[in-house]
């Protein structure tokens, strides 16, 4: 499943800013990570979703609830009315509402 940063942020993101800021940090993190739990441990304190209401769309369902954090294997924990679910693939924007690029 593919999701774009503009899908997540709700605004365009210039390629140059992305490439010069995000990619070097990601590559450094991945180089240090011997296993997925290391990446998850470094990301957990930075997760802006924890404690916030989220609606996550996956291939089979819509999960509505409160984000509870990140599992060691990178899944998003969501506390729903039906119980706790761990989502490993999904999106935060409704299908069909993807960012289509800058107008013009």
C-alpha cells in the first residue's frame, strides 16, 4: 500500500525539501537498525498520533479510535470501541481523497 506525505500532512511537500531533510535521516536510522524493534523504539517518542483520534482505512475495514502507539514491528495500535487493533497497512485519508499534486 502506498501513501504520500501530503496524504498525511494535508499539504504539498516540495521534493527538494523532502530529499534534503528526510532521506538522509531515514538512511542514517536504517543503517543503525539491526532489527525492526530498534526503528520502532526510536520512532515511538516522535509519533504525533499517539493519544489522538484517528480513522484508519485498510483493505477490509475502517478503524476509528484513539492511536495508542507503535508496536515493535511498526504497527499502529488503535483503541476502538470494539477493542484494540494493530494496523500494519493502511491510510489516514479516505480512499479517493489522495493528494493529486500541485495545481497548475
